[in-house]
């Protein structure tokens, strides 16, 4: 591992373990993409459970590894190098576990975290047809009746919707109060009234199952409320602070993978009597790609380190996500350019990596929302 100030021997070990499992996932990544086969990704997540990666940051007393954000970032980076669909599903799973870690009481943590660290899959249900970037505009409602909450509404673009055992659902408990009227709930698979809608057919991360979720009078015990009533928006935002570092780490993995493929190809491909890597046009592209990878690395690892120091990471997470995701889109585009016609075919994974990179600039807050968060934070800090 390159010498970086952020890492210890433990991080090196985590990277090695993740690298090995990512090699396994590389065998099926293009099939999962081609066939939109989410069963492959489901199997991969279970594999991550077997080797302790699914519950990497879950405290040991709740069945996890008790590791830190830097370990999580490295694991995601390695997995995203070969199978971004698996990385994204793993990230969405962690958003659910993180919401429980952030706001759950001891009983809720004891009930849900060990299973999420082992072999059960999580999902994070915030987005709705009328509430994407404007997350506080969500319309799903939760009403307390006879000691049980009844949830009604519709969620969409939910990563893992099809395979989730535990869904963290955000709903209005006071529809008159915007962000201050939202609560977070744990809804289990199989709850009466819970319906999983159609599987979205997507441009990229096609193995990761994205679905609608319908809550048609889903009744859950009042004990499934996470934190206090009307404090759910803060839970969502805090989970997304971590999630945005996770997206930056996945973007970094995608960028590095595309870069390595481009270098290898440029060394082997002969045109005009010599390997194309000898040409300045190619070298300049590689230099620009490398600079962006180094910048993404430093922003992402710094944000993860900051999270491990117990600092608020809203600003740094948005900076890392904005830069690294936009960089991944550019780097994968340049990689296709270096491979030329070959890069445009499915014989090489760079076209898939480019399609997979696009979601990184959209999910867990678009690039525009990241700019808004960054601007708000730097303005208020002045
Ligand atoms: N941490 C803690 N609290 C926060 C916070 C944070 N990062 N961000 C906001 N809050 C608090 C604010 O302090 C405020 O509380 P007070 O009034 O008590 O101060 C409250 O939340 C409301 O904040 P805002 O006024 O800033 O809210 P807003 O309506 O203007 O929205 C936003 C802010 C940043 C635009 C937010 O709506 C947002 O992040 N939008 C993007 C949503 C998003 O990322 N969706 C992704 C869906 S999940 C997904 O993609 C996962 C997947 O499946 C893989």
C-alpha cells in the first residue's frame, strides 16, 4: 500500500481481504450487468457477511468487527474496482445499519445489528416520487394508533428494495412541519402491506436491485421508531454524511480500475509502429487521470479520517463525493478514449465502469446538492 498518513497495519489487512473478495466478484460482474441479475449481487453480499465485511463498522458487542470509516472506505474502493453493483448495494445496506447505529436504542441495536452484520440485507428508504433532492418534501405518513405505527406511502429508487430484510423507512409523523415532522422506522421484510414494486432497468450498476416500495397501511410496533418522533430527518442526513464518503470511495475504486486498464492497454496496443503509450497525447490523458485519482484519494481518505476523529463531516463528505464522482466520470470516459473502438465494446469493462460511474454523481445527493451543502457550510462558517 502506498505510504499515506491515514492508514495503519489494520487498514492494510482490510484492504487485502477486500481485494481478494473483489477478485471473486470480478468473475461475475459483467454477467450481473448484462443480465441485470441481482441474485449475483445478493450472493456477493452474503459472501461479504461471511468474511466480516458486511458489519465492518458495527461494534463488536453487536456482532460486527468494530472497525472504522477508513476501513469501510478501503473495502468499498476495492469492491468497486471490480463490481460497482456490489459496492453500491453494500453501501445502501450500511446506510440502514448506520441509521440504527446512530439512533437506535440498545434493544433495537441488539435485535438488528447482529443480523445485518451477518447475513441479512438492509435498505434505506428516503426518496419518493415527489421527494428526491428535496428530501424533506416526502409524503409517506406514519400514524400512531393503539400502540402501533401505520405507514402509508410510496418510496422509489430504493437500492436493495428487492432483497432487503430490514428497511429503514422515513415518514412524516407531523405532515405540517417539513423536515421537523419526519421520523425514522425499521420495517421488516414480509410486514403485511409492504409491497415491493418493479425492478428499475438502469444505465449502470445494473446488478444492484433498485425498486419501488409501497407501504399500504404497513403496521409496525411502536418500538420500531428509531430515535424520537420528528427527529428522523437528522438521522437521514447524518447517515448520508457517511454515505457520501462511501460514494467517494466507490468512485475512487472505479477511477483506479479504469486507469489501470487504460495503462495496460496503452502499453500493449501498437499503432504507427510503437505502443501508443509512447505518444504524448496518451501520456497527457494518463497524467490528468492520475492527478484526479490522487486528489480523489486525498479528499476521500481525509474525510474518512475526519469521521474517525469524531468530527462532523458534512462539508468534507460533500467535497469528497462531488470531486471523486465527477472525476470518475471523466476518468472512465478518458479510459474509453484510450482504448478507442475496443473501449466502446463489452470486451473490456471500461464502458461498464463509465455507466456505473454516472450514478455516483446522482445517488446520495446529486452533484448540485453537494455544491449546495458545500456553499451553505462555507457561508455559515464565515
Ligand atoms: N447533519 C445533521 N443535521 C442536518 C444535516 C446534517 N448533515 N443537514 C441538515 N441537517 C438538519 C439542519 O440542521 C436542520 O435542522 P435545524 O432546523 O434544527 O437546524 C434540518 O436538518 C433541516 O435542514 P435544512 O434546512 O438544510 O433542510 P433542506 O430541506 O434545505 O434540505 C438538503 C437540505 C441538504 C438539500 C437535503 O434535503 C439533502 O441532502 N437532499 C438530498 C437528498 C439525498 O441525498 N437523497 C439521497 C437518497 S438516499 C440514496 O440515494 C441511497 C441509495 O439508495 C443508495
